[in-house]
């Protein structure tokens, strides 16, 4: 009985730590993408269907 409770607590702890770690990695990846897009400029501006940037003529 005590062994089962300890095992369930250990599994719950591992799942909680794992999910928190995954959430942290996903949020960090999203932040990095936003910073990269802000620094280098969005790749969605002036794109062709092939994904290459078009020259903007002023």
C-alpha cells in the first residue's frame, strides 16, 4: 500500500516536471522565433510563391 502510493507520487511528479519542461521549451522556441523575425525582418514580407524575397523598387 505504502509502496503503491510512493510509486504513484513518483509518477505524478515525473509527469508534472516533464510537462513543465516541455511547456518551457515550447515557449522559449516561440520567443526565439519572434525575436529572430523582429531582428532580421519578417520573411513573409515581399515573398514570391517560391519563398524568395522580391526586390522592392522605390
